[in-house]
C-alpha cells in the first residue's frame, strides 16, 4: 500500500506551507471575514455576529448555554456573557430544563424571533449579492469538502479522546 506523507514546509515568512496548515489558515481567514460581514449586516439593528450566532442556535430549539458553546466551538463563559445580554435585552429567556435543573434552557422570545427573522432577511440579501460572484456548484463543492474534512477531524478527536485499550496490565 502506498501512502502519501506530507512534511511541514516553512515559507521564508516562517508560516507553514503544507496543505493542511494552508487549509486551516484559510478557514481562520474566511471565518474572520464572515464574522465581519455578519457584524456589518446586523449593526443597523443593534446586533452583532456573536449575538446572531446565539440567537440562531436557540431559534432552532431551546438549548443550554453549554450546548450552544460546544456546537459553536466557543468557551461556555463567552456564550454565557452573550446570552445574559440577550436576556437583558428581552430577546431570549431562561426556562427550566427538565433534564438538568442547574442548566436552564435558553429560548427565543417573540421579540427575539422577530430580530432573528430580520437578520435572516438581511442575510438573504447579502447572499444574493455574493452569489453573483460564485456558482452554486462552486459553493456546494467547497461545502462538501469541508463536511468531509469535519468528519475526519471529528473521528480523529473521538479516537484521541478515548482511553487507550488493548494495553496489557503490568504485573509486579
């Protein structure tokens, strides 16, 4: 069986130039651009990308702050801070969680749902603008590739987080 092995190649700038490092750096860059675009879209209605992300998560179904943080890949404390501000602004409420009384569920209020629908409308306009520069096939191919890479990374994470098995116990 043949295997392809990549070695870490450093550019003259000191940045790695192997395919996986380039991929990761590109993703970080695109993520930053998407967050800035989201901030521009939501600024006129007093929101931000961070607030939009939390609203969007609870718009699907009520969730705990820890669930939202895990899904978003953020620290629970940062999501908690945003959730508390959203609650203070009347966009979400904390509800009792029958599964865990110490971890309340975050749920949209009618006003929060209205704000989220406004954000989605603004986003739809932006998507139409961006899609004049791309084809659906291009975006679908990139999305498929990202999903494939995500599956590989998730499987690797699960494998690395599992306790090692198969080791023989040492006897004294």
